[in-house]
């Protein structure tokens, strides 16, 4: 099965790239180890990614594993409120 990818550029310098049928997990890590923003999406917003790196942060990208439970299933370390979740930071879908 072929996967399509879509490049969106809404008056931005860098595009947002989406992959059909893929769930990407991006960890935005600041200089303090307990300051982590986790974003689950179908693609990568390069404006956001490069701005975070420019501010001195680190990035870790991985794909959402099929056997990995949703983040809200982690109990005490994750709380969910609509599309936002927290695990020692903000998680945005």
C-alpha cells in the first residue's frame, strides 16, 4: 500500500508535512529535563520544529507504535482534557 504525503504551506517559510496513515510523536525537550512538550500528529510542522531548535531545545521524533497504548492510558503520569494532555509538560494533538 502506498502512503501519500501532503505538504501544506500557509504563508509560512517552512511547510507542514503530513503522512497519510502515520502517527508521529514529537518530543520537544527544553534545557531542563522536566520541561518536555509531547505532540502527537500525522505530520511535522517544520516552523515549530526549527523554532524550538533555534531557541536551544532538542527534538526527538518517533512514530506511534500500534501496540503502544494512548497517552491517556498511563494513569497518574498522564491526564487528559479534550485534546490536551500533560506528562510533566504539555502534550498537544
